[in-house]
DNA sequence: TTGAAAGCGCTAACAC
DNA sequence: GTGTTAGCGCTTTCAA
């Protein structure tokens, strides 16, 4: 049924090797031979069997991308960037969702499902520093984010502390004095939540402002609902608020909604800034100030580094030392912190 | 380097076949043998080579999902549902982005990149009925959406005309008399835009309301910016509007923003309804009424049908006739059409 | 410049 | 219950 190299060779009256040479556009094929073979390929509609090629050559042209959930806008935009960048480099992307489940994240790394993948870009959300040993795998791996540092693999990360600090500084400059922060994780001292909280507090400290635990909104996840709920609890507690730093845009948008429901005007009464610079922040009402985490740069770096590792491995070279790549960020002021 | 069945067999002192039987949890293996083999598997850290399995068995356990862009919220949510459903059935998902480019969509179907995929779920946005011949492929294929009907493959679709009609009826019931529709494609008589426009017009006709072309907002794409731009043009033209049907939620949210910028109150002055029931419609201000297109049902049906086709094919059965599956929709009233 | 042939790791007849 | 073995389609030495 499927057309194989052999069929093409037979049709063209040449050997398998010659057909293979033509398919791979290698030199050392006489033009006349190439034409004949190409004609046979077209007539028969030959398409290479990638499983066979992959078995033989040890590379499939597929890279894995493991993330919590694609429907979360940040990860959707990240996945888009990774897919686009991978395509650029001749790779396709297979997506694994972990649902931010610790067990799923741990199993993922040993999953046979990744076996036809040349390498993995992994954005953990539940693993912690103590799981660093799990990252010791026998395939190229690039991790993203703030869960694990100094692992045995390349790592692409942004400076969360500095970026969060910049967000809170932006609110301070806009005149806020009672700044709530939404998205903290109770009792956690690592991961994005802890780092962004630290940046927030550094900004307060530097400005000589008191830290007030009543202004810290703790949440379980970073979805819209969590942001709205945390904001409502804060408002219900009666604490005074004139600025809100949402640790990501969905939290900030949930909080924004809760503020408006409570009859508070944004930005007149309360100013709000988020984090991620999602496309939708440009269209909400008011538009949402945010921190652009350099998503494109993260995706581009991760894919580039992974592909380099894949090629290094295939060439049998001694692996270069693992590196950490820090990408840049940028505060994007919009209406929600204006005036 | 990589541990193979042979290595495990050697270590356990049995044959390759027995190891294979254990791996596949087949019967006819003595418990004691199974234990020895399992121990060898664990010790050596054996993981099956999926390329080899795939080459041999003709199935990779991977299904392709081709869509315009995952960063568009509707497709992000669809991808999430497809991945979740596929995982349920033991498959992983490889994503191809077409960018809604006609050339990319056409090439995709013949792309060798799909070769290590067992089948494809394809959501075209640029193909049209005249491309129906391209859908004649030699692998299992399920198409989604409104671009092509009566193709040579299974097709999952919702009743766009009825759903759009329901949306406009909802506005009429809320008292709207001058209803704009945002998202039409100039000169197109097929695809979602044309079908939803027809549903909208049917609702007007049934209510004895005039069709007014000045109330039709034409756009290029269905992004937020397009919705905002179209709404601004409509308002600038001076035409009176008291209701807006956005052909999808992002268009509607863009339009919402433009209305608010123009000082019009929603829902008091103008009521707005979208289409897709994105998660974010529950958190915007005001929350956005929408039409739930049964995304989960679409994903579930598409994956189920595709997997059935894959198995049918593997079993060498005569293919059952191709079918069209129509999923259900539901109007979801929220604040933007209240009152 | 082209051909012959080995073998990547696995599955599934078919033997025993 | 378990072992032997022939390929799946391809890449790649090695020879010619």
C-alpha cells in the first residue's frame, strides 16, 4: 500500500541508495539519473516513512513540549512561539499536558511517550528543587521557569525578582501607597510566586514602605477565578487598597473584575498591574498594564538550545557544560495604571 | 547505550519474546518468569523504542492536530480538549499550525511531517469547498468546521446557522432593534462567517426586522483588533446601534472595548453577545454573553471517531461510510445582554 | 556515481 | 509457556 524507497527504485530502474541520495538532495547523482528518480517519486507519490527513518537515524524531528495546560493563555502563547520557532528549524512539536500535577510532572520525564521525540522543553509548575535529580535523563532536556535551578540540564529563565520589583515600582511611581499583591502561595519559598513576592517586597523596602501581610492575597492556582476570589477577600477584610500587583495577567484581570464589582474605579481609585503581557491585556477595559516576560525570547532560546543539544548528541560530541539563560523583561504601562 | 529488549532478555535469561510479552502484559507468562523479567526491566531502566514499535506495528500512538494558531483562545481551548481526550485514549498530540494560510493548509495534508502520526484532526480556515479533493488522503482524517462539507472523510461540525440565529434572537428578546453583526467576510458565501451571517439574517427576517447593510461589520480576521476596528468604523458612520452580535468572542470583546471607548454603556445602551464561550468571557467587565459551541463535545467526538478509524484501518476492516457529526450549542446569557 | 547488504529495535507468526 | 526468526523502511558503510 504505502510506497517505499524500493518501489521508487524499481520504477526508476536504479538502486535504493540512489533514490535515497535524491531524496536527501545529496551530490554525486548524475542530473539525468536525478530526473528519472524524481519523476518516479512524483508519479508514485512517495513519502518517506518517518518511523523507519527515525529508527535508523536516531532522530525523529519531533521535540516535546510539556506544560501545565495549553488553555491557560500564557501557555497558549508560549506554545505558539515554540511551535513557530521549531518549525523554523525543521521540527514539529508534540505537546504533553501535566495539569500541574506533581505526579504527572514526575512521570512525564520517564514516559515512554517521549521516546519518539528528540528532546524535551519542560515547563514544570509542581516540581521543586528537591526533584532536581529527576532531571537527570538520557535525552536532551531544557527546562523553563522558576521551579528548579542548577539542574543537570539547560535552563531558560527570566529574572522574576527584578521584574516583579519593577512592577511594584511602577505602582509606587504612579502614587500608590497601599499596594496589594495577588497570587502568593502560602508557605512557599521557591517558584514564581515566591520570587515575585520577594521582588514586590524589595520594591516596598527600597521605598521605605511597610510590608503589610493583610495586603497579600494568597491563592491556590493562578486562574482568573483565583484572582477574583482573593481580591474579594481582601476587600471584604476592610483593608485599604490603592494599588494591585497581580502576579500574572489572569489573576490581575480577575482582581480587576472584583474591584469593579465593588464599585471601585480603575485606575482612578485603584491602579492595577499584571504580569505576562497577554494579548488580551490590550483590549480589556481598562487596558491592563503588565510586565512583558520576553515570551518570544524564551521560546526562541529554548528551541535553539535544545536543537543544538540534539545535534551535539547526534554528532557524538562531548557535551558542552549546561547553561542557564536569563531573558529580559519590560514594564508595559497601559490604562490601568494611568493618571 | 539505549537498553533494548535484547539486553533485558539477556539479563533475565529468557528470550526476547518473553520480555515482549511481559511488556505488553500479555497472558501466557508464568508469574515467576514475569517477576524476573520485570526486575531486569527495572534494573536496566528499559523503555521501549517507539520508532521501532511504530515501524513494525504501523501505529505510533500520535495523532496530529492542525489548526490556525494555538494562541487564539478558541483554538487553545480546543487543543486542550483534544489533548486531554487523546490522552484518555492513550494517544499523544502533535500540533501543526497553518497560520490560516491557504498554501500551508494545502501542503499540510501531504506533509511528510505527518508520517509518524496515526491520523489527523484538521481544522481548516482557508480551504474552501473547491479544495475538497485534497481531503482524499491515505490516512485517517477528521475535519472540523465550516469550510468544507461532504468531503471524503469524517467531519465534526456544529449548526452555525441555528446557533447564530439563536444569538441574534437572544438580542431581539432583550429588546434590541438595531443589531450590528461584526465579523462578516466580504463576498464570501461559505465558511463560519457566511453561515453565522445567514443565521443572523434569518433571525431578523423571522422577527420582521429589516436587513441593513450599514449594520454589517466586515473584517479580515477574527482577532480582537478586527472587532474593535469594525465597531469603530460602524460608530463613526453614524448608524444607530443598540445591539451587537460578534461572530466570535474575541471580535465581541474588541467591539465591547470600542463601544466603551465611545462612551456607550453596555448593556444599558448597547447589548453585546459573542460566540465561543471562552473562559475569559466570565471575567470581563461586563461579563460577555455568548454561544457555547460545545467545544468539549467537538473534541471528544473528533478524537473518538479518529481513533475508531485508526483501529478499523489497522484491523484491515472495510471502512464504514464517512459520517458527519453535528454537535450541540447553547446560548449563555451574561451581563452584556442583561436588563 | 551507483549498487548490495547489514541492521536500527520491535512485533508476530510459527515452532517447540 | 517460551524460543526463533523474518521482516517493517530506512540509512549507511563498503565495493564496484
